[in-house]
């Protein structure tokens, strides 16, 4: 087994337990997590700020040591390979790196891999990838269940929508108001409960909560081709019909006939929504629709990362 020395800058706190490190391990590499000065590969995350004043986030007594470390990296005869990996709605080329991983669709660059965040939370055990988790939902996302129809259980539940959110900034505010006017919305999460500090300390699993509602209002944060997170799949797997806010290219990942997209209704001030959500006949059309029409695979991700690792050690 080969050893690859990797440093992380600006990644989320649990990145080491995420999908990319697990794929690297499946390719026959042992990861040694090191400082940037010792790394073969430096992975930059969405929280890295290349244009901000260096190390201003550190306590002042620690900044001289950080500047020394940075100068050691800069003066190295051999520079590490760099990879930008974002799980946020940031563009793949937001700053210059050798390789990038993002949500972005349509990127004609062999040094870019599209790996949307919802795939991070899938059960990939059939491909030999184990160890990723989805604690906020309660279980990993099942590809088999997402390829099966939604079913009619949501028709027998209280005809109301749940919404789990930490804020009601736009467009969430207008969507909340539109759905609340049509059928009513039960709010959960830090925005509605001041005692909840963050999603990771909510004291509930989304799976159990969503199973109590016919609908789940689960808008994406941004409209951008390729930016699709765990929100729609988690709603679907809970048997709650997703009410989303997403761009039309969502068909690249999900069957658009399996959920309600509120975005095309905005120009009509969501006028068609009440009639749709209160029509048993129209809602029944969603029962036979699967969320995924084509089996996704990690084959491209494995090929991409194998190339990155080989170059990093060359």
C-alpha cells in the first residue's frame, strides 16, 4: 500500500471521514494527514479565503509560527499538487489549483470532476466504499430505494409541509409564505427553535420527522446548473413529496417528475400551487415516479482521483 501525505486547508471539520478520503483508501493508498509543508497533495475547501489577510483568524501569538510554516511551503523546491474540493455552491475555478471537484455541470476540463454533495451521503457499499455517514438524516441514502417509486404513503399523511432550516433569508422566506398559504408549514431547526445552536445539535433525525408529513419544503440555497444537495433525496426517501427550488438542469441527477419544483411558478406568484397541493388526482401522479432514472457510479471519481494521486507522488 502506498502512502500519500495530504494537507487540508479550509475544508469542513469532518472532511477526513468523507467520501474522497474513502475513495483514496479504496484505491490502495494510506493517507497521512500532515501540515502543508510536508504534503504531496494540498486539498483546499470552500472555507479557504485566498484573498484575505493571512492567518488573521489565528490568535496573535500563533501567527508568527503560521507565517514561518507558510514561508517553508513557498520555498520548497518541490511544490505539492493542489486540489480544490467544494461542497458549497462555489465555482470550480474560484481560485487556481491543479485539479478541482465541484457541483458544476458542463465543465470541459479533464482536471475537473463533478461530484455533487448528495453523492457524499449515498450508501456505496456495493462499490466497496464504506465508512461515510449521514447523521442528520439518520442513515445513508439508498440508491435502490431512490430508483423505486415514491409510493402513495404521503397521500395518507397530514397534508402539511415540514421545513427544516436555520434561516428564512430569500428565497426561503417567499417559498415558506407561498406554501404556508397553500397548505401550512411546520417549521423545525434553529430558525424556529432558538434552543438549537446548529443542525448537528437538533436532537432529531430528519428521517423520523419527515415521515410525519405529506410534503417537505426543501429549497436549494442557490439556482445554479448542477447544484443539487441531499435535500430532495432525503425528502423522497422519507416518503414526503419534495417541494424544491432548483434549476431545470436537475434532470442530470433526479427525475423532475418525482417532485414539485417551485421555481417555474415564481413568475405567477405561485398561484398554481394551492390547486396542485390540494388535488388528490394531480398528487397521485407522483406516486409511481422514481427519483433516479439511471444508476449513478463512482467510476469516474475513482479514475479522476487515481490520476491525481499518481501525479502527486511522481
